[in-house]
C-alpha cells in the first residue's frame, strides 16, 4: 500500500504563502497605524441582518444558524426572523446609549422582506455592508461564474437602490467563498470584505480586478460562535470580549500602533431579552476605557490608507 | 490492524523509582508551541479530509494563518517574559515559508522538533518508504535551517502508521510526543531496539483540544492549567513529574484567550522546584539517569506479574 507520488511532492513549498492572494507579513513588522485623535483601539461592531429560507438547499452545506429539522422547520425559521422584528430594536437602543455607529451586513433579500427595517437603517445612516442574497445562497466552487456574479449583482443593486449608499463592503453568507469570489467582488465595485480571519488589522488582498482590503472580523469572538457553537454562557462571552479589549489596548500601548476590536453580532441571538443586558454590559466596559474610538469600516480604512 | 502495537508494557505509577530533575526540581515544565503550516489546496488523503468545507475553506485556512501572522509573536514575547524557551513542534515546510519565525525562535535558543512537512499531509496510507522519506525530509530541512538536528517527533496532525515510531527511531530520533499514557517519561519499544522514550505531551492541556474539540471557556482553560500543575507539583515531590502545555498560535494567542494562558504561566513559574526545560533536555536527563532503571524496573515488574500468575 502506498499513496500516490503526488502526496510527497510540494509544489508550493517556497518563501511566503502557498497562493498568490496576499503577501506574507507579520503584524508586528508593519508600520504602526495611527487612529484619529491618538486613539488606541478602533471599535467596529457589525450587525448581521439575515434571511434563512425555509426551503434551504444546504448547498454545499447548511449555513450555521440555518434549518436543522425536517421541512418545514418553523422553529428555526421564525426564531431567526425574531432578530429582525424584535431583537434588532434592542440593539439599536444599546448602540445609541453608548454612542456607537455600527455597520449592518444585510442580505439582499431583506430589502423586499422588511422594507420598514431598511427604511430605518437608511434613516440612521449607518454603513450598509452587502451580506449576499440570503443565508442559503452560499458562494462556493460548484457555482457557475455567471450565477455567482448574478447573485452578487442582485444583492448589491438591491442594497444600493434601497439605501442610497455606494455599499463597498462585503461579508459572504457563512463567510464561504468560491475560488473566484474576491475577483468578482472587485469587479462589482466592492472595496473591502471580511471573510478572512488571518489578521487583526486590514491588509491588501490581490484579485484579477485590483486589490481589495480585508477587514478583521474574528469568527471565534462572535456571539454565534461563543454562545451557540461553543455553548458558553452570555457572561463568558462578555468576559471574552472584555479580555480581548483589555489585551488589545495594552498591545496598542506597548507597540505604539492602533488596534481594532471588531465584533460580529446577530440580533436573533443577542437581541433576546435575557441576552441583551450582556451586550450592554460589554459595551459599557469597552466604551469606558480611554483611547477607544467607535468607528465604521470606512473610517478605519480611511485611516489605514492615510 | 492490531489490538495493541505493544509500544510499552503496563507499568503502574505506584512504586516506581523517584525521578529528581536538575537542581533538585520535582516537576519538569515545558511549553510546546506547534508552529504549523496548513495548505490551502493539499492533495486529498484517502482517509482524512484536510478541511471540513469544500475548497477554498477560507475560515479554516485563514485562522491557522493568523497564528503565524499575528499569534506567534505574542506567544513568543509572553514566554520570554517568564523565562520559558519553547520546544517547537514544527511543520518543516514552515522553514521555507516563514523563515522569519524560525530565526526569531532560534535566536532565543528554542528547541525544534519534527511535526512532519505540512499539517495537511497525513501519514495514513503511506508506504513505509514514503513515511521514512517524509520523516528524513523533515529532519534534514529543520537541521538545514536551524543548525539543530531534531530528536523529537509529533506526527503531523497526530496521524500515525504502525511503524511511525520505529521509523523515527531509525532516523536518529530519541523521543516521541505521540503517546498519552503517562505523566512521566517511559521507555518505548521500537523494532530496532534503540534507546527511545516517550515524554509527556498532554492532550488534555493542549489548547486546540481544549478550545476546538472540548469547546472550553478561556478562563476555565486557565484554571485547568493551574489545577493540572497543582496536582503534578504535589505528587512530583515523591514521584518526579512532567507538565507540558502544547499550544497553537492560532488558539492560545487570540486576544480573548491570552490572559488565561498568561495567568497560568505566572502561577506555575512562581513556584520553586520547577525546572523550566525543553523536550530535548527532559529526554536527555531521563535517558542519562533513569532510562536503565526504568527499563529494568518495568521488566522486573512484568516478570513478577507473570511469575505470580504462573505460580498461583
């Protein structure tokens, strides 16, 4: 018995990465980033506004948070909808109380499904990020290029029309990509995306249609991962976020370079009555630290490009 | 397949000769940072998928890259602060991909041991010749880049064959981290009869097992490390123990987790009678002072057991 000879050949064994999408670079070797007003820590909150269809195809896999029961899985369908009907209003109040301007990553399908909510977002003027068409439209290698491009176009068109914003940011549903996703994003006027979790600071990502920025948005600190996947308590989520905040502030102080604390939030999870208080306590801790700069992705990227 | 590879004989913890570590220490403490390279698009091993999601698994690949881009420097500075030299479980190809990391570790006198070529190339299905070639490639590559000829082994992604340890011993290896049967070093039987040992590398204290498999809260992980230390330290006064914390820069060095690790290091290094060692140093001390005793004691234990059962 033996494996194919290919298994002991290593064509990408060379300096740097095993692909050409970005340069190998260690964070501590880079020029320190300076945030406006001498802030140490940029705080970016991103809120996901999502539609999980009842007739989930599950291709190529069921998205986290998607349907798990035989059709019709009304429990999960309606519980996700809860976030957009009820939970998100608790989040709005918390953001306003702590004077934070989050971004909202919105599925394109939400424009038709909840026009009142889109009108509220438009009125608030917070940055809108494209989040794919819906949570079952996963970008993956099995899609034809034309089909993936069509989903992207439809998503961006509907969000741009409905909000009047340019919409230059992208977060893929389930953060899944096809090998072409970054190229198509650049072709469709997207400037930054947040699927890759390999850095704590933005960096340049190469595509066939020019460079994108990647924005750091750690998966392992988001409410869904900590509370729903790991089954940690809400208190533990708060502790983890506060520990991250304190650590990054210290690292910013020691290194002289700005850091980013970014949190991805789901109204269907944290917007529940028993959880919202833990978000409030978390925000209270973060915003009471000196040197914290609540910022949007566009503000952060403007400071990076300066 | 066999029910037992017979790498070691049963030898109870109770009644063994006491191990005393250098300086009269009762506990040898080592930290083993895994510094790994995972390929975005490796060839598919017939028995184990490298990534749960279809190509490209952006999430899985990119969090591991985070360890090298961001996490490594953090952990290294932390270990510096507590006077701990890492014993690096190294994907040998990282010498080529990221020599900057290798140079920083070498400068600090860290140890490097082999963890295969890539953590996305599994041993499953390899012929003996293929596995030998892979092991020698990893040893030679590490020696070429660090000046150290590695003597320790942790199979890539803990993927083994029946002959993994035989082959590593034949390649000049001295110790393995692949076995989790004991809190002390023990002799390991290899077909060539080399003086070869296992040293404790805890699966339970491994950050990836704790965080990814067992999904433990960071502060609880920190507490588990302290609890693990307390008991091994207490028992070490009469038995002589080893405590290992195996880490991964993409797990332990995340901003929400580093505090727990730091507090545990602060606690452990605050005790007297703790020998801050590398894997190689632990192996060398054991081989020079206890291997023969352990080997003979284990054998006589077995002879006693067998004699007893025959005589009954």
